[in-house]
C-alpha cells in the first residue's frame, strides 16, 4: 500500500507539472476564458482547457447557446420511428 501511495503522489506531481506546462503555453485571452468556464459547476481547469482547445475562443461561428449545444451533441432529438424509441448513441451518423 505504501508503494501504491508513493506512485499516486508521483503521478499527481507529474500531472501538476503538465498542467503548469499547458498553462504557460496558453495565450492570455484563452486563460481568461478558461477562468470563466471553470466557474461552471462540475468543470475544473482541465475540462475548461479541453473545451477551449476544441472550440477556441471565437464564438462567432457558434452565436447562441443552442448552436454550441447542437455542435456538442447535447440537443434532444426525435429518436422515434414506428413507435419505437432508439438510443441516439446506437444510431449511425
């Protein structure tokens, strides 16, 4: 157990080093956006950085919350055919 806890501590230190490295390479406007996103309940710095890395900070291509929800696949859909409801994940895109 002692060895496992030591390994967890080493991994935590490695993750902290990587987080610092990512932070040092981020532009100021992206850091500001990450700070705003991480205030959302359930999102931390790592999740916020991942979101910014995917969608960026230019929201002109996603003008409303509905656009970004649709892009992320979070919009409800009509997944019923012949009175059978299908799970959206099972459908081919």
